[in-house]
C-alpha cells in the first residue's frame, strides 16, 4: 500500500519536466510528500525516489540535509523562528519564549499535547530588514511581537482556522525607506 496518494505521485512524476536537471525536482517533491503525510516517512521518501527514477539514498540524503524537512511528526502548525544575528538583536529570543509558552512546548521539535503546534529555530529566512521574523503555514511573518504570536496561535486554535488549508504565500513587504545622509 502506498503512503502517498495516486494524485500526488502523478504530480511528482511531472515535476522533472519543469527543471533543467531531473534531480532538481527532489526538493519540491519532498515538500509535496511532507505536506500530504505531515513528515517524511521512509516509505514516502522511497516512493518519491521511484516516482522521480532516482536512487532512494540520494532522496534520503536531500531530506536529511535540509532542516525544513522533518523525519519525525511535527505539529500541524510549525513555527520556524529565525534566530540569526539580525533577528536576535531585534527580539527573536523573546519571540521564541512566547511561542514556547503559548504553544505549550519546551524545546524545538516537541509537539504540543493537542498536536497543533511545534517550533524550530532556524538560521536565516532572508528578511533581516524585517526582523524578528518567522515562517508559519507557508507564509512569512515580519516585525514580530509577543502580541502577534498570541494572535497567530489564537487564530489556529479556532475550529474554523483548523479546517482551512494554507493560503498562498504572502508577498514580502516593501523595503523601509532609508534616511538620506546629510553631509
């Protein structure tokens, strides 16, 4: 029995045509598999390898290298909080503490008792000018405050929010205006 749906396997088989090298389809294929299963099981990685006609060891190597791929169950909503220098200088430590407290977890990778939340600390999400920031449900959240964390968690605890599928990626905000130097 397949751990991935027939529809998803067909979608994965079509991915290599979108890239100059068939191996380039591995990451999007793993992302699709993880989205469907919740994390990457050995069976799911083997099925991705077969669908892409690649060595299973190569696919597993990609999955174990990147931190956004999970080999163990995670919460339905996983907070990926940037804790690199820019974010830390602008309050990421306080954001991590609020995520942990509000979600009811103590350490990265732990799943809340209700199965809704987990968090990971990540090195950089490429939006230092909007620090502190994080990724949640395929969207990026900028200029975080403890109050914004509380609101994001409250939204996801409501039954209506739990039933909704993640929407499209929000656009990155426009860069802040820089002050001209007088000289």
